[in-house]
């Protein structure tokens, strides 16, 4: 395997397994601060077998893979992977397990220092602190681009995706997951709640999100099912579906995530992740298809659900 520097722009320096590619005049400072707060308060569960399996099974489902072996076969000819918004390294762990590729773990926040320590003894990982819009990858250097639930909170997701697409080659593969637009009620409520939380100090954000999570827990414990009326256009894709009261409020009114199989603080973290950023861009499938087409990426698999839109494709 070639040295990681072979795939990077000229004059990019690697110290141990780390690259600091932050440019003061080309850096989304607000996203950096918000994401750093988010990951500082993360409950690290990568080694929790049940949680890790739950997350990986959800990942496989969203991108149309039946098993880990099938996913591994998909990555068998991949030499370089760019994981955008690496966070705590959850997807990085999957790529290390199911491929032989070198993984570039790009993250805007201070979680890069956690990643640096986590992978310090793994020569197959290079950690990069950078704004994804101003990434260090050479043209044609990346075989597999992973934008796994990482672009929605950025200032200009489309511009970032197009910039990253310049690093692809004629055989590259791409996965993309973004937040789907919800019902009109949910969209408006999200704006109201986000505006009241995102600008708070960190401690106050945590207190506010804890209350939201407690509401989710209370609704979940009621154990009540509801059926959404047919042809209820105000509730978007929920029309005609049956679900728990908690999931109905979650999808139709405001995000109050709660999963009894997770630690309370982990459920709280999902809500914090949603409301701590000032921006959260939502998309339609048509918009994302245009991104792929304009960058010469053929769409191979599409998953649209009540939470997000997931696309898999290749050159």
C-alpha cells in the first residue's frame, strides 16, 4: 500500500497519524465549536457490543447490504476511504474491519484528538482536522467517499459534497446520508426549539436537552400506539402509518429521541446532536439525485425513510 501522503495535496504534512489542515480564513468556526461540545459530551459506546451491532445493522439496511460479508465484498477493491465527519470513529471501525483500505478520518471538531489517541497504533488510519469544504485530498485519490450523516449541519452541504467529489476517480464509490424533510409541523417546531437551544451556553444546552429526553422517556413508557389518518398531508410521509405515541410525537411534532435499550445519556446525546447546531439542512431525494448526476455518480441504491435519505452510487 502506498504512503498516505501519496493521496494528499502537495505540502500536506503528517505528524504520526495526524494532520492539522485548519485554515483560519477558511474554517467553519461555529460548526467546530458546536461539534466539539457535542463530542465532548459523548457517551463512548463503540465497545458496547449490543449498541455497536444495532448501529451497524441500521447502516447496512440503509445502504442495501444484507450482511457484513456482502459489505466487505463491496469494499474488496477499495484502497482509500475518506470518512467525512468521523466523530468517535464508529464508521472508521467498520471500514477497518470490512476492508483492507487506508482510512482518512476527517473531522472538524476537537474529537480528532480522541481519534488520534484511539488509532495511534493503527497504520491504516490517518486523522485529519479540517473543514470538509477545504479538504487535503488530491484529485482522483479517494476510492470510497463516506458522507455518513455528516453534512446536514454544515453551512453549505452541496458545496462541500461537490468539493469532495473532486477527489474521486473513475472507479470511486460514494455513500451519502442526510436529514430528510419532515412534516410542516415538525419543521416549524424544530426551528423554534433549535433557536432557543443552539445559542445557549453548554451547560444550559445539556439541561434543556435532558428535559426533552425525559419527555421522550415518559411518552415511551405510556406504551400507547396511534394510527395516523390516511391522506393527512400535514404529516407528510406519516399518513396512514401506525406507530407508538412516542414515535408519532418524535416524527410529527419535535425530536424527543428515547430508546429504552440505550443508556439515558446516550438517548440524550442524540437529542443534543440535533439541537446544539444553529443550522440543520433538510433535503428531498430529487435534490440529492442532482448532486450525484452533476458529479458523474450513478445511483445504485436509494433508501428514504422518516428520518433520513440514503444514497449509494459509483462512478
